[in-house]
């Protein structure tokens, strides 16, 4: 069953990348709701390698500032929450609980390239699901890749288990700071039918 056009508008057609935020906090309960929606998104073998670190205070976001590209500093300072979307390199520890077949943990533990590739792909999917879930509950997202991930990892994940993938500023967008919508590729430009 196709969802209502109003839902599609909220998730995609009218949704915009937030470049500024109004001064309105995002309660922890709403972050939990977003996660509980996003976690239902499909990942291969239900691996669920994405981890979310919520920088919910000015102090925690200040630790992030040295890693940001200059164009991302002010909007990150203004965001109620910045999410570090990270990947758990040891995600397979949970496989006996989250996967129905035996041997999945051992399969990933014994094959580093397979584990790394699975974590990267599915960790990124988790971040995308998170943004859609956030939009579904009325939040605005400002995803960012203008960041020195090595600095983020050194500051927040010194033990190396988690690896930062990208960042999302999260809150209630300031529409006066939106850019004009950029064009999207056509079906013919982006798709092939064989």
C-alpha cells in the first residue's frame, strides 16, 4: 500500500537539509523514538552496525568543533543536537542474539574484509534510516561530511571500536537559512533498465 502524499512530502519532497536551527530543544524521549523507528530498517543479516552518539550540549559539541570544516561550525553550534553516526567494528558480537542462524558471529570475526564491508554499507544505511525517522517525527536534519573523521575518532572513540561515518545536525530548522533546492538527476541520467 502506498503511503499518503503528505507523508512523502514530509519525508522527501518538502524536506530540506537544515542549515540553521531555531532555539528549541530536542527531548531525549524524541531521540529514543527516532532510534526505535530507525532500528527497524533493513540491514543485511540484521547486522545493525550503526551506533548513534548524541552531542546534546554545547560542551559536547565544542569537542567536535576542531574537526569540522569552517562552513559547518556555526550551524553545529546552533543545532540542539549533533549526531555522530558511527559504525561498530565489532558489530558481530551481537549476531547470536539478532540473527536466527548459527555461525554468523564466527563468519564475520574470521573474515575482516567481509566484516568491514558489511559494517560500512549497513552502518551508512542506518544513518539514512535515522534521517528518515527523524523527519517522520517532525525534526529537521543537516547531514554533514565536511569533517575530519580521524579527529572525531580520536576525540570520541579512542579505543577504536567505533568509527565515525558522518554527522547529522538535528532539531527544528530555521527556514530563513535554507538554500534553494538544487536539481536532481532524471531517471534517465541515474538509472538503467537491462
